[in-house]
């Protein structure tokens, strides 16, 4: 078993467990302020300390994991759900107007800085987790489209695809039955990468006040609230920063490990 895959799976599972557990239980109520207990260092009562308003930081991290993971997961779902079919269609009609149209549409989206456009979208329609999902999801579409197209083009040249075409299968059926299974590992790896980037993007939007709004917890807003307390109470900024780093690192390691384990070409076979 690959140690990096195990480490990535453990870090990712820890974030998922924290998010799932926060749905039913939190050590402390994060909506209640306790000013008398503000900026307490880590202790047996508060394992990660308390923040500027006396809230338990561990509880905030658990609730923030729910928001960050949910936003990133739905955004990746939007990107994959729309981008993969577009990429398969472009590869199936290589060189045609369909391929050209999809390619130019991808270029149009990539022409604008993703974070700036995400800020523009959320600023135009109002700051919220839903608008953050839409903004992040839009930029996942061309990413998945390009990955799917590139992977599919290499499969379309193989002999078993020619045999399928001789057997009378159409391009759409071949794409679903033969192309998609053989590029699934590429999409899984890209999905984990975009998942981690989605967490960073959500944290960035929340940091500037355009993501999830109070009283909803968010790792990015926790960092924003702690930016003036780094010297006085470093644990307030360190906790959400480490949570973001650990989750992103875990997802990247998990993606690399899954690529090595699942890619049929790395194992010397194509189905």
C-alpha cells in the first residue's frame, strides 16, 4: 500500500469526518459569544483555544469544514457534470465546428482571472455560499472539458475503438461505453485537484467577505477575523490555516495515489 495514498486518505477522511460530525454535534454552540473567555489559548476545555468573541475554535473548524467541503464538492460536480460531456463531444467531433465552438468557449472563460471573476460574480449577485458555488463551478467546466478531450483523443486512435465503429456503434455510445471508463482515472485525479482548489477559492472568497455569511462558519472568514491577532493570539490564525493546508494536501496526495492505483495504462492494460 502506498504511504502517500494512505496519508492523503487519512487527512481527507479527517476533514470529511469533522464536517459530518458537525451536522449532528459540536463541542460548543458557535452562535453564542462569550466575551469573558475571548482569546484563550488551547486548554483541556478548549482544545484549539477561543477566538476574538470567545467561541470555541475547534467547533468553528468543524462547522467550517462542512461549508468548505460542501461548496467545493458541489462546484466540482457542476464542473464535471457539464465539462466532461463537452470534452467528450469535442473529442468525438475532432476538427469540426462543434470542437471549435467548445474550444473557443473554454478559451473565453480562461481569458479572465478566475478569482477576479468569482469576486465579480459574488459581488454582483450578493455574497453567499450559493453564489460562491456558482462562481467556482463555472471555472471548473473548461478544466474538465479540456482534460476529458485530451484523454479521449488518445483513446479514439486505439484499435478497439475502430472495432466498435465497425460494429456500428455511434460516437455518443462509444464515448460513454469505451472512452469514459478509460479516462475515469484522469477525471478522478483532476476532480481531487479541483476539489482542493475549490476549498482554497471558497476560503479566499470568504476571506474578503464574499463567501458564506455569519453566523455560518467559514475557514476563510476565521482567517480574516484573526489577521490582526497573529502576534497577540497566534492560535486563532494558526488553526484555520492548518485546517486548509492539511485538507488541500490530503486531497492532492489522495488524487496522486488514486491515479497510480486506478490508471489502467500504468498497470499495462486498457479495457
